[in-house]
C-alpha cells in the first residue's frame, strides 16, 4: 500500500480512537502530500520516495520548532511538537545507527579516494545521494568532517 493511502487509512483510525496528536500530525502530512500531488508540474501522482522526503522535512521542521520552544521556556509546546515527530517517524524508513552511518561513509570515502577536507564537497554529494532517507544531512556532514579532519 502506498504511503499516502496508509496515512489516509490511519487518519480514520486516529479519529475513531480520538487520538488528537496523531490525528493532527497525520492530517498535516496528508495536506503536504496533497499539495505535492497538485503542485504545478506534478503529474497527480505521489511516489513513496517523494512522500518520505516530505515526511523527513516535516520531522526536521518540528524538531527545530521544539528546540525553539525549549529555548523560550515553553515546554508544553515543545512536547506537542516532539509527540508529532514520534508519529511521523513511524512512517519513515529506519535510520542508520551511528556505527552503520560511519561504516557507509568510510566506504564512500575509500571509493572516492578522499583524503582531506578539500574533498568534502565530493564526499557529501555522494553520501547525501547514497544515504537519502537513511540519515539526516546534518549528521552526515558532522561525520564526514570528523572522518576527513
């Protein structure tokens, strides 16, 4: 079943369960999906790959918002954002562990023959493409700096 259809079905289940946080998070995701399907130049279809990218963007936005709320001493709003993150992450592919990420990056660095920070752009281009959906860009960047530094 496509991710769009799964989320649509789960919205109904959340309504029946009266799970407000889950319902709000899933409705937000469906709204983003519908906007992507009907965007100018879109063919009216939404691939799971595109849906995953949308969900990743939503998760990142909510984590950033939660961090801002914590800075502004608004823990109740931060908790709400993090609860929505937990719901959205259920629909994302499993992320790589730090060890798996390091191993994948070492393999990419070896394959490209990268030896110094001068090669970071080349490594990041290959790594973000190879690890799309499996690790956040920020984590990839930090680990590449560590490995090349």
